[in-house]
């Protein structure tokens, strides 16, 4: 699951261990996305640009919880204009690459949430700068790269990919708005060998409002499952809007309570709980705050959640594709019973999974389960 904007009141209350534990032990999720607000305009409150230590601290709390609870965590620079904030993005990602990514395989980087009003050449240039800095300290963990038009033009990215290893491209969709045309873009990108990662999706329309489109959402679930595309839902939030998974007034201690779910939350939680995510809570009761297996800081077998970008900045239209070649040399992804995650088979990598091949292999892990579209490689 994706958290809401860290800079918004409806989101920041969930940037803690209690929430992360409930997502694991009640929701069956093995991954959480920390959507760090960057600009003031996100929630009409200061973000990372104006309060860097405050926002970094919120993200770091989630990172520490995820590592302790044996989960993956996505570090999302939740911005629509990141190409204007290269210095700050490098500062943010360098901190986490040095202090966490270089030590723990739990870390996944998402360098640019949803690029707007910039073409792919501008976005690609930004990614190249940020990826280069991350790779100085963390040479293996996955980096997910935002694409143009609300992270829908993955096909464009696939035609002119960023060079590097363990790179994926971001695809975002809202089920009531984005349908077959966006899936066609995704398929085109995959056909070019790109790794697609749905770091955020919604069950409602692109404004973040309206009712749940269950039929379209299930079409997307079928598409992502059949193509082993990892996905996280937007969002763990108590904001009064259709995309929120939780009802107004819900606290962090209630994230695991089914009576606090919205219609979207009910649908998404049912989907995640139907998957073999490899999650084990050692008998801990959901929401109890007790960790499950904080052993060795290695994320357990993985599956995916789903995510949607916040609608604070307007409707999200447009098509979507994803693409990037990951060039993992000789890596050997294992098989997995989970329906989420890319079968990483690149540059000689072997995989027992069938279906379209995704390009990225998540290295360093002892587990052989797909996480968010990525296959964990044997640690040997």
C-alpha cells in the first residue's frame, strides 16, 4: 500500500511503525510506499523544500519500521516538478542510499512521482543525474523512474530508456478513467523489455473522487497479475475522498480494522489478502504493534500492494506505458507462488516463471518471491 502525502494532515498520521505493522499483519502487504511531499502546493503545507528535516524524518520512521518488520519500502519523491529540484532530490536520495540502501535490500527508490509539463528528454536527464548519485552508494537496489503525463507514458520511456541496471518505469492509473488504452501502452513497453512498476493506482476516477469502479479495477488486476506487474494502491489516508482506503477520523492504531475501511479499502484489501505475499506475523494480532520476524533485515517473500497518485493537483488523464531495460547479467530469479512481481530475466537471467518477461531482478535477497514486479535473486 501507498501512504498519502507526508505533508498532508490526512497522511502524516500514518507515517509510523503501527501503520506499517498493520499493513503487514492485517493487510498481508510486504511493501509500503512513503510518498514524501516536496512542494508547498501539495497540501498547502510545507513540504521537503521548506521543511527538509521534518519530511525526511517522517520517511525515515517508515524506513526503519519496514526494515524491522522485514518489508520493502519505496522512497517516493512525491513531486510533479522534480526536474526543477534536482539538488534537493539528490540530497534526499543520497541520504537514504548512504545510510540504508548500501546496507539493506529493503529499499526501493522512486525518483519522480508524476512528471508534468516536461517532455521525456527533460525527465530522462533528471533521472540520469539522480540515478548516478544513488548508484555511488547503492549499486543494486531497484530504482523506479517516473514517466510523463502523470506517469502514464511508459511506452515513450521504453523507446528511449535510461541506461543502468535494476531500473523500472512508473505506471499510474485510476481505474474509472484509465482503461484499455493505458494497458496497451504498458504492453508496448513490456514488449520492448521494459520493467513496469505500478507504484500507485486508484479504484476511482483520476480526480481521486467518485465511486469505486470495481469492474475496471478487476480488469486491471487481471492484467497486472497475468503480466506479474507489482502494484500499490493509493492510499492509506483518512481524507474524505473516494481513493482513500480509510474512513475519516481513522487513526494509525485502527489501520487494521475492517470497520474503518472505505469501499475502495474493502476491494483493495481483499485483493492483497488473496495473494501469496510471503508475509508471516508469527501469530501477532493485526495492529498489535509487534513486529513479524525482524530477522536479518531481509524483506520476506513478496507480493504487491497497489498505489495511486494523490489527486491534490487535478485530474490525471492521458495514456500510459512503461519501459526500461535492466540488463541484469547472469542473475537467476527464483520461482514464486505470488501473482505479483516481474519475472526478472535479463541478460542471461533464468526464471521458471511463465508469461511476459520483466526486466529487473532485485539483488541481495535470500527470498525467491516476486515483489512489486521484481523477482528476488538468490543471495548466493
